[in-house]
């Protein structure tokens, strides 16, 4: 089922934790994807569980940091509310299980692993620097390669890795470790 709400994802690759109804848990952070500056940082309450039902995506802003907090079937996760492609707010996308769709260029990201499920339809570079051609319908005829400045910029844009913020649940609130200034 797709759930679209204005507003906020998370855990380790291959995680199999399933939150029991009414007992949300943090999703493990995928190895190597913890946000810089959050090691040992203090936790801050950002949103009440009452405002984060299953399937919800919520944006929470602190200073110049826009965070995405998501209640997935595998737990609650916190990331940047910026698509790792061109920074569109994922909180305005759609959630299907642990997979979030970006509303701008149609990329899909698995919040449980941090992996790309579907590459942006603009094409570009993946995290390893490998080029992907722009998407086109399978039945459509190949189009001549574009070489204008915008096309070149799109081709050189790399999808970055998703960064995750440690979180815990205390007294009905989701508390997130924010980077130290
Ligand atoms: S900004 Fe999200 S897919 Fe391009």
C-alpha cells in the first residue's frame, strides 16, 4: 500500500526487525551510513509518536537541518529530508513498506538498506560513479544523445549515499542525535 503524507526513514541492510503493533522501535542504521558528527551527540526529542503513525513521512526542521522521520514496517528511521539525487524533499514523496519514492525524478530508495531501488529518470552517476542513461519507456525509439549544458550537468550528477541519524524512543517521543555544531 502506498501512503502519501506531507512531511519525513532508517536501519541496517538486511534488517529483519518487525515492530509489533503499538510498539515502534528504531530501525538499525545501515553499516557506514551514520551521519557525520552524530557519534556521541546528544539526543533531542523531535516528534511525538502520536504524530507519526505507521506509514507516515514527516519533515522536522532544526536550524538549517531538514530531517525526514519515517515510520516503516521495520521501525522508525531518521535521515535528511533531501533526496540524495538533487535534494528534493522526500517527505513529499510516497512510502511503500520501507521504500520511499522521490516526487521529483521518480527515484526509489530502500530506507532499510540505504540502497537505490530505481535510479532517477534523468540518468546520472550512481554512488560508485557508474553512469546511467536517462530512463525512457521500453517500447520507445532511442533518442539522440543530448549534449547541451543541462544534459551534461544531469549526466555528471551523482546520487549520494543516504545519511542516517541515530534515534531512540523515550516517553512517547522520537529522540534524534543531531550533529554537534
Ligand atoms: S531529486 Fe529525487 S530523484 Fe531527482
